C-alpha cells in the first residue's frame, strides 16, 4: 500500500511556471529561455536569431563520449557580450557628445583558458580590444596573443625589474603594454629600467580612491586597500617621473573599486573622484589621454535588479552612461581633452557564455512506504498508524482542514520522538524503529498531499515540505567547478534543464562527490532572497536528471581546485553554424585520474605496478583468481585514462 502521492504534481503546470519559479525569465535574458518540450533553450546571439535546445545538444555531445559533468562554452555569447559592451559605450558617447572614444581590455585573470582568451582577442579585433595582465604568465599571454598595435595591454599587479623591462622591450614588437604603477617603489624600478634600456614604457598610475564599494569587495578599496597609490604617493610619483624626464610617458590613470559593484551610486562617487584626479594629473603636466575605470561591472545573477550581493541596480547602458557623462563633466569645465575611456570588465564579459551541466546520481529521498502491520507492534508504532489513518480520513484538496492536520502532525512528531527514546533505551528493535520512521514520513506525505491546493496552510505545516526535502547527489565537485559558492557564498542560477513542463514536486539540495561536508549546493535564487532548497523533480529510474549551473564563466574554472583529486571537467566550445545547427569548435578533455595524480607528484605507472605485484602475491597465496586479478588491473588502468567523475 502507498499513501496517495503528493508528488504527482499539477497537470496544468507549464514551462512558463518553471521559468518563473527558477527566475529564468529574469536572469536568463537574452540568452536562455525554455521551449515547448520543457527544455532550456539557448539563444547564443541573444535576440538576433538562432537557438539551440540545450538538452539535445548535451545528448549529442554525450554520444561523442563527452560525459557529464560538461562545461559548454558558447563563443557566440562571448562575442555578443563584447558587442553589447561596445554598443553601450558607443551609444553613451554619441548621446553625451563625448569627444573621446572607448577602448576596453579583458582582464585575463577572469578566465585564462586558451580558447577563451583567443576567442576574445579575435572577436574584439574590430574594436582594438586588448587584455589586462596581473602577473608574468598573464603578461606572456597578453603579449603573445594580441598583435594589434592599437590594442592596449594593461599591466597591473606587482612588478619586478624583469616584468618592467619585458614591457618596455615589447613595444618594439609593435605591442602597447601600459605599465601601471601600483606601488610607490615601482617608480624607482621603472626609472632604472628605462635608463638601462634607453626607452620608456607607456606609464600608468593606479589611484587608491577613498570611495568604497558596497558588498563583498567593498574593502578592496579605500586607504587600506592592497593596491594603488594614495594621493601623496601619486603626487610624489609624478614628481619622480618629472625628475627622471619620464613624465611625458605618463598616459593613463587607473582605478578599480572591486568586483561586482552592486550599487550604481558607488560607481558615480568613484568616477567623480577619479575624474578630478585625472584632471589634476593633467594640470601637473602629464600628457595623459587614457582613463581606465577598472572592472566591477556587475552581473545580475538573481535577476532582481537590486543592489543586493547577487544583483546590480543598473544596466550595462546605465553603467556606460555614467562613466561617459561623469568623465565629461569633470573634464569640460577645465578645458581638458576628454580621455579615451578604458574598462577592464571581466565578470560582465565572461559570466554568461558557459553553462555547467551535471547529472544527478541519485536522491536520498524519503520513501513513501507504509510498512505492513505485524502482530505485537509497540505502542508508538500503533499510535503512528492511527495518526496516519486520521490524516487519510481528512478530506483531500482545498477543503483540507489545516488545524486538524496540524494537530495530527504534532502527534506524529511526538510518537516518533517516543520511538527514538524507546530505541535508545533498548526497548525497541531496529525493524520496529524503521517502521516508526516510515510511518512518520508517510504521515508527512499524506498531510502534504492534502495541503497541495489548500489556501489556509498553518505556519508549522509550511515547513513540512522542507522536512521532506531530499539530498540530490551531483556528479560534480563544487571545489573544482563552482568554488565561489563555497568560498564567498556566491549565488548562481541552478535549475534542471529539462522536464520544465512538469511540476517539480520535491524540495532538495545538491551534495557533490567530495568527502567534504561543505561540498554542497544549498543556496538558490529565490523570490527576493536566496533559499536553501530548490524545487526539483522525482528521479525516474534509468533516466538522467540533468541540472545546469548558469552564469559561471568568470573566475570559477580558474579558482577551482583539486580537492579530493577531482579534476577539470570536459569542456566544449559551441558556435551556431552558418547554415543552422551548431559546430563544435574545440573539445577540451577534462583531467584524467592520471593527470591529477601526477599533479600531486605521484607516478601513476608506479602506483599501478605496486598493485600488480600485490595481486601476483595474492594469486600465489590462493587469495585471488587470475581472471579476477585481470579484472582489477583492467579497472585501475581504465580509470587512469578517464576523467575523475563517475561514468
Ligand atoms: C579583477 C580585476 C578586474 C576584473 O574585475 P571584474 O569585476 O571581473 O570586472 C579588473 N581590473 C583589475 C585591476 C582587477 O584586479
């Protein structure tokens, strides 16, 4: 016997309900929506036409033995982001009669993957889009990949002599590296290098603003910020450059007030302060010409359009308008030429283009089983049975009597606690305890089914759905693929990519493959605020349940680590094909078990050899049959060649 199933769901459920439930119609614009089949639909070129059924795409990639978890990168989205960014600035420049232009760079630290950076460089060529580097390795990427003499290469981060000399000498290759002075002592190094080589770099200065951003990165600016020159340092830097006859090479002022600026008011303050500093630097005799407003352009992860941590209270166009208008207001009264505007938007360019798709291996669901009645059942078990009978006798549907059900649930909880106490004291056997637990969950499910369409749900019963929540086991390591969900509690849109025309009747959260209790996804986009449980579907036997994590193209791959030795996932680059459909531009195979072992200095062959020897000994001792030994070695060898995830 089984209680009537509250998880049957509502027959009138549509994909529109799902889009609203998961917030897809808010954060998905203009790249993600749903189709009539109940699948997520990807429009890689936004509203300019062309779409792909994400589920079909995943299935076709799987048939090329690209197993889940799979990172799907849509290069068209990357290009579209660039177009929108440039479009917004062009629009603002025209609207405010700004006499300078916009020329952006991509901060490589946001996603250094070769194919990603190459794609950005190629797509950005028509705007002379450049790169920003913060280390020697990133500088090498920037110098090597950008061969457009008009594109800027902004060199941030701490710099030693070799770094600076590399930047000076690379100018002879027709590159435009700008050495941004972050620390007072870098001035000395720049002067020394310039003397030795007999040529100067293009020099920039990073100003430490007093304007504080709100949110997570708020403390990354202000007087105690890690980077940038304070106002006195700025002045002495100018004087030192003047003395060394290098002031004529000071061309750029840079500031960065932290990532994911939530509140446009903060940006405006920073822009005013920076604009005035720029004017003053010009008055001090530096030629200048570039104002670099850094990164920080935010992404509306939850689609709420608010100044909350997972959102922004402005659009891309608002951002561009404010940059252009404020800088103009600063320069005009002083008769100073309006600078070329540079921005280093990373998150806003790279977040949207990749989707992480993972499968669910199983769910620790609460079983909807009513145990068979036996003779001599303990009192608590009988009590629970009676409670269940009372609930079943209550009318189903809108007339369900909330107060009655509330009382029944209180009873059930009490009886379950009694049963636990009896078990602890040795008066109840394990099978009896199992019965008590099963009956309690059966009561909860029966109550739920009666409350489905009831309008008057008592408060305590509202939480019943959470009591019945399940853990969904995800074929994924959040430490590898979504580290910010753990490190800084970042919220990403997470939702099933199929069955969207079916009501999700369960509540659950995800546990990942790592043996770490922090390895879970348990914060989801809610209405107004985040929620700990997500509406999910019952699993169907033998049928994959696929979940997508969206907007994670920035920082996640790079910051991910090898916790528990789970390595990178398979990744593919997809483009809409000219004649319809799609093409797979690149396949980047995920780390194999052999790769991750080597990363920890192990020698996979040696590990294998030791086990081979051990199995020979076991064969000799009659503990292991030869074909079992073969089978064991087979599994071990195959694993070394495969990705670290479950197949
Ligand atoms: C990280 C960083 C950026 C990128 O910031 P986003 O918020 O991703 O746009 C830009 N400039 C500097 C100096 C940075 O450190």
